C-alpha cells in the first residue's frame, strides 16, 4: 500500500481497540489504579504522566512494527524480538501471564457483584467463567464484537467519574495526598516511579499480540504509529483523572475492592448501578480473548482438544479466582510488569538499533514458520 495513505478515522479506531483491549477488571474497578498510582499521594499525578508517555511510545512502536512485518500469526513476533529459540520461551511466558490476567478477570467479576450488590462472590466468578467458556467454545464472536465498544464507554465514564470526583474534592487534595502515603494499603511497589513503569509493562504483555495484529491492518506506518500513540494518550488521561478522583476520596476508597463504584455511587446511585453493569460487561469482553488466546496457543480452534483444554483452563481459573482480588492484582501484575519492562527494552533496541528491513524480517519469519508447520 502507499505509505502516504493515512486515515484519521482508522487512527481513532485503532486507538479505541488498544484501549478496549487494555481495560479489564483491574482498571474498571479502580483496584489497579489504587495500587499503582493513588497510594503514592501527589506523586501519582507525575506517575500517571510517565505511564501515559510509555503507553503512547511503546504502543505506537508495536503497531508500527506490526504494519511493517505483516506476520501471518501475531504471536510469531516474539521470534523477531527475542530470536527464534528464546522467542518460543517468551511466547510461553506471555501466555502464562495472560492466563494470570484471565484469573484476575474472574476474581474481579466476583468482587464487583459482592461489593456493590452484596451477592456471594462465587455467583460472579461462576457466571463469568461460564460466559467466557461458552463464548470461546461456541465461537460467539458477534457478542464480543457488539460489546467490544464498551472499552470506549468505560474510558469515557472513567474520565468523567474521575474528573467530577476530583473537581468536587480539589480543596482536599493536599490533605488527601498526605493521608494516602500514611494509610496502610496494598501498593504495587515501594516507589511511585517503579510503579508507573511496571503498569505499562504488564499491560503491554496483555495487548502485545493484539497490537501486532491490528498494526498489520493499517494503511501506512504513520497511521499505525499514530493509532498506538493516541490509544496510549487516552489510557494515560483516564488513569490521571481516575487516580486523582480516588486520591481526594482516599479515606473512603482505600479499603474497597471496587473503589470506582464508590465514586460513581457518590455522584449518583443510578450511575453506580449503570457503571457496575458496564464493569461486568467490560470484564467479559476482556476475559474472552484472554481465554481464547491461551487455548488457541495449545490447540487448533473448534477441535475436541481445544474444547477440553478450554474447559480445564476455565476450571483452574475458577479455583485460582477464589483468591482475594486485591492480592491477585498485587501479585500477578507487578511480576508480569517486570517481564513487560524486558519486552519494552527489547522493542526499543529493535526499533533504534536494528537496521534490518522489518518487511524482510516478516517474510523470513512467515516462510520459516510455515515450513516447520
């Protein structure tokens, strides 16, 4: 295609897809925002800006590389970044972390229904497992296509709820900031800067294969990079608004598993109900591709082996999802964040230190992997 082709509509569409993929129960519930940003007081504002820059930069690079390589299967990208043999190892590691994030989705659905509606957490966990399982096994892609737009809705509502809450409590910012650092609460790390780097680190693992894939569909390298960069900016703005809103209400949200619902309910009980439903739908649209990604990496779709593996993975996720939601977020996300940092460093090296033509690299990987199949 002509490199000059550039569609602003495509850029917005790619940015929305990036956002929709990155959002799950951790973001929508506000739990990961609380742990990675809000708990550090006023430094959370600087941390959100650092995260925004990293999200925009790395998202743009991955989509740009996806456009240039045009791989037949997105997961083969690890062979370029890490080499063929080491790439297989990292592909496995990424799938393990993706499954870990799926477990968090299951725990998050239980926590949301339990905290807001007073239901047994198992109702939310089992319900989300069954929905995800049947969607993946039966291939009900139209449902996720329809609900996929909720990523944009969640971002818009998160920014709105965060802004309204932040403006309402702006006079309390200084006192709230001091209170936040003194409150005994779960934090992603002991340092705000480390947390602000870990956050895009683990998110990049979640969206990596997806961004490689959608980057390949862009009309030009410029369009691909712009889509990833804009998506990163949207994510950063949502984090900044939500974190500030949580910060000025820190005494009310610090001990909550679903702090965003506290803010929404404070603005309006009706808004709280609506947002709780959107959170569940958002968890669903994130959980399905995560489960599908791991299952499809182990077996061909629509085979008996694929169905069996999906059922087994769902059962394991249900058991692991019984762990406390906050504990899961605090355990899985930081560790995957460190692996994500390694990935970001490698991507940066390939972008600025590797002078090979990515188009040629992509053709080589496609040919080599096809011959081995």
